[in-house]
């Protein structure tokens, strides 16, 4: 597998280095998932990107709505221009089985 190459003119600052270290440590210890909480603009996406690059493992990023999913896709595409970044939106909540009778 090719290396996940993070491209950015910025370095982690403030609480980001500690958050990245904790996420990497947690995932290296065998955890299969990780939740990152933070206020708007605190650098969650940037911290996730650094975690992915350090672990050099594929990641599945989940978003609660299509708008945020599109934003995350664009940001990860920019941060990982040489790697595959994919985007999927499920329309499951719009699906209604044929046998459905209200």
C-alpha cells in the first residue's frame, strides 16, 4: 500500500499534538474506532488527517449529514491529493420497501 502523504503548509498547534498522539496511541493499541469531539474551528479534520498519515492506514470518516460529508470530502481531498479519497452518501432514510403499508 502506498503511504498516506499529508500535504499542508501548517503544523499541529495548541491541543492538536496531544489529541493526535492520543488517537494514534488508542488505535495502535487495538481499538477499531475513535471519536473526536471539539468545537467548530478547533482543527478536528486536520487532527484526523495527521492521525491517518501517522498510522498509514485507511480510515472511514462518518458525518451526520450530507453538507458536512461534502465539506470533509473536499478538505481530505486537499490534505491527501496523492491518495484516494472517496465520498458516499446513503439515501437509506428515503428507502421505502414495496411491502410497506402505513
